[in-house]
C-alpha cells in the first residue's frame, strides 16, 4: 500500500480500497475476547468468597475487581456490535450472553449500553445527539473530573444522558429494564451492607463501578475523540499514543478504525489500522497520533 500513489485515486476509489482492507478483518470469530469475558467474570465471582473468608485482603479485592469492571466492558462492546455472532446465527445466544455477563462487574445494563453506544456511533460529537458528548474535556485531568461529575444525581451526562437518549428514541422497554437492573444493584449493595458486609460490597462492586467507569470514559470516550470538534466520520475520531500502551488503553489507540468499520474485532484493529493508514491519510482522517 505504501508504494502506491494514492493521490491519483478519487475519493470513491479510496473508499472502495478502504472497504476492501476492512473486509479482510471482518467475520473472524473473536475467540480471545470470548475467553477473556468468561475468565474475567469468573475471577470477579471468585473474589467474593475469597474476600469474605479472608483469603485475600479487601484492598487487593478492590484492585482486582476494578480491573474486572473496566476489562469487562470490552467483550460487551464486541457484543454490542454483533461481532461475536450476528442476529439469526446459531451462536447468537453466546453474543447476548457475553454482552450481559461482561457488564455485571461494572453494574452497567447491557441493552442500555448497546442502544446508547449505537447512537454514539451515528452522531459522534454531535452536541445534542451524542450520548457521550458530556465526556469531552480540555485535557486528561479535566476528563477524569468530568467523568466523576457526570455521575452525580443531577448531572447532565453519563446515565442521565443515556436516559434522555432512550426517551428520545422511545425505547421505554430498554429504559425500564435498565431501571430494574440499577435498582437490583442498589438493593444488592443495601442487602450486603445490612448483613454486615458494607466494606466488602463497596470494595468489590460499588467502587469498581466508579473506578472502572472513569477509566472507560477516559479511554473510550475522551482520548479517541479529543478535541471532539468535528462530526465527519474520518475526523470525529483519531489515533493517539497512550503512555500505558495499546493494552493499557484497552486497544483504543486505533479507535478511528473502529468508528469507520465497527464490525472489525478489537484484536484485529491494530493490524487493520496499519494496513489502512495510507488510505485514511489520503481521505483526511485524523491519524497523526500514530
């Protein structure tokens, strides 16, 4: 690709070339992400008896559970885009199972995440229609602060923004399900506290929810869209270099490829990016970060 003079191609020809590269990475079953989902959830479940019986200390349980909460979003994200299995396929049940299980440590209802995330893709950076627009910030520390502020009861962002999106879409079925899930979470925390396990409940579920959500908001919402001033598909997202690498940034350094071709599995995004980068540059994409 690097040997070709792409300046001689029209935008239509460049678009076709970009799609051809994307097709080579679509349709591959994401075994790694499925295994990751199962192992991650199993580790989180095992923390409860391990912490309750004192085999591992509460502080260690908090650290591991926070990692579980953040990592768990990635398999769910793949399920939200039907990457594990398309509707009507034999393994569709696995796609939905992974989607629902993976977000339990994060206390994030799967269908709520799926519907609002699809809206984010349709209206990236739109000041009124993008459910994640409230995560935009001036810089890294401001992004962390905004994530925390947005989760406050009367804030405009986070779950309140998701609720408004569901109302706008008239998806009251998803809104009701999300309300039940959130209520069940609060009741579980209350029951654990009532039984004398408030510290364990906070360390294994409540704090990991907030820590994991802040981490996800930073790397999935703020970093790949900053400065979030454009809505064109090739300019609404960007590539960037993270100090914690691609693994630490949850694979989001190549997020521009995901937005343009969301059915490419996460594990194939880096390879697709490097194959596609000259075409993306020719089409004006924001790929200066890598």
